C-alpha cells in the first residue's frame, strides 16, 4: 500500500492557513489596478462587484477577469445595482464586445446579465444577502452554484475569499474546499500529498482529509508556495519553507538538512 503523506506537511500548511485566516482584513490585490481593486474590495457597498467578478473568472487570466466589473462600470457609466438592473441584455452584450472584447467568450455577457437578474430577483438587489447572517458554508457554496456558469471550483473559491480575506463569518467551514488550480495541484504533487498527474477531485479530497473542518484552509498556503517558489520549471526550494520536509526537494538533493528530510526534521516554519 502506498504510504500516506507526511503529516508534518499537512500540519505546516494548516498552520500557515490558520495564520492567514486569523490575520486582520487588508485590501485584497485582485487585479493590480487601484480603481478596479477598490471596487472589488468595497464588499459592504458594492457586493455585486465581487459576485460578478467570480462569474467572469473562467478561462481567462485572473487579473483580467477580476477587472471586468470595473471596466463594465466605465462602459456603462456606473455600477450601482439600480443602474445595472436597468440595462438590457443587448446593451450588456454591446459593452462586452466594444470597443474591445471584455472576455474571450462572447457568452460571458449573457452570464453577467443573468447574474445581475439573479441578484435582483433572488436577493432583492443585495448580493450581500448571499452570505449575510453567518450561514452554513454549504449554503454559501450552493448559492454561488445556483448562478449560471458557476461550478464547484469558483463557488468554493468565492466562499474561501469571503471567509479568509473579507472575514465574513460562516456557521462552519466544512464545505469550503480548495480550488485546485495549477499552482495548488503542482505543490500538492511535489509535496507528495497526491500522486503524479492527480485529478482535481484527488486534490480536493486530500485537502478534506488533511483538515475536514475547513479543507480550504490550505488553499492559499499551497497557492502562495506555487506562485513564490514552486515554479513549474525551476522550483526555488532553498527559499521555500517546506524544504526540510518536501519529498521533491529531497529527491533532487535540495533538502536543507543534508538530504535527510525525514519526519523527524525540525518543524519550525522559516519565513512565517
Ligand atoms: S521545497 Fe521546492 S519542490 Fe518542495 S514545495 Fe517548496 S519549492 Fe516546491
């Protein structure tokens, strides 16, 4: 039988995830464009901007997808729900297409339009009702899944950002899974948490096993490692805080304890 992953790896990722979860709220860098990020961070006054950005986050560079609400605001001359709900589908299609395409897929204009209609009809124009009142995490994920074009990856990503970054309280966090993007999958694989070429489901279920009460707690730590150090071609293991317990680093001779890299290695977490 294949041995399970090193429990120290799960513990270290969870420790980092819990530190991020407990940290005070700070402005989130969604796009790198100040005005676009300001709109998305205004979750109290413009919660629909966050929801519509989530709907757009498909098959497009994240910074560009998350910039769509701000660009829509510019092209439509405002972004209040009152203004948005007065727009026709034809008008939304028009501003998605001109003067440049907002999204690589033309039908995303329809997704945005139906998202606006859903916020109006199901939530009386207040998208914050999706997560108000500390609902169970399953309810939040389900409410995102009910929007056209949203699958489990986006729904759990939305719930994770709300809980971790916007500090929105939920009754529980059982249904907040990892969003297994390329960074998370690569890091899980190199850390020996899943087998080579693991599916999204394998990554999701491994995270559930690591922390059943809040599987998504390890999402940002794994994503950070992937973005900062665990590059696809040349991982910078010497700078990574997992190096002394990472099987991939040991296999390529980069473990910082002389190649021993065993379970008894020091569990201090450098750099955090
Ligand atoms: S030690 Fe290296 S291979 Fe392991 S997770 Fe960190 S960067 Fe990736």
